[in-house]
C-alpha cells in the first residue's frame, strides 16, 4: 500500500479546506493514494466540492473515475464474474461469498506474475486447512491455450480461471479497473475489496 509523505498530507489538507477551489479538484484527481487505495475517502471528498468545482474538467474526470472505482476500489463490493475454469465449467465470484478470497490476476506472458507463484504456493499451503479462505487465479488478456500450458508448467494448487470475455468493456480488466499485473485483490466474506497490492 502507498504511504503518505508530508507533501501528500499537505495536498489533502488543502483539498479539505478549499472545496470551492478548482485547484482542489485538480489535486484530488491526481492523488494516487486516495484513488487507488482508499476509494471511500476519495468519493466522500469529492462530494464536499461545490457544484461549480464538480463541473470543472477535473471534476468531470473525477466523476468518471468514481464510476469505475465503485466496481473495484478498496471498500467497493466487486461486480459478479462468470469465468471459464480449467475443467470447462463456469465459476462465479458469488460462489465464494462468505469466505475471505484472494484474487490473483496474472497472465502466461507476464514474467513477474509467474515468478510470484512460488510465494503464493507457500501462502496457499499455510492456509489450506482453513475453510474460510480461497485463492483464485484469474488469467487476463491471455489466450486459452497459453493459459492452460502455463498452468500445467507452474502447477499452482488453487483454482484457475481465465477472463474469456475478450478485450471489450465486459472484461474484468476493464470492469475491475486493472492497470497492470500481477495484482492481488483481497475480499472479505461480503465480497468487498478490503486491500489490494501487486502480488509479487
């Protein structure tokens, strides 16, 4: 998770004290901590802005960001998915409601993703006796044949799915606002994204 430096804290203070200033919207839109790590605060801060500030270029951009973040930001309940599993069946996120879930986004072509597998294996075996925890691997922007070959080579012990919706708006890459992989999202039993980080 990103750490706040003194300059970031000063920017946050300026934003809070100046909800009627155009520059506050500009600063908020360019704040990676609030945008990527603390969606509820990002949205709450935007709601304090005056209508004229919300209507600025930065304000309109923030509104667009919020629409995306509501689906995947920390604190958001992730949108349902229905993905292809190795055995040919379809798997839904809601199948795991009531459990803590780590979603591991990766691809066969992503070297850092595959290098992270041994560390995830350690975590998986440490927690395998827990009935309330699951790891779900989700290959993104990948070809099915390459995905299957990579799984066969790396032999991850947890369930493996592929985002087979294509590159359009229906893909998890777009719906979950994924900027890069490897990426791990940690969901609570209610399906809310409680934490996210690169999974290296």
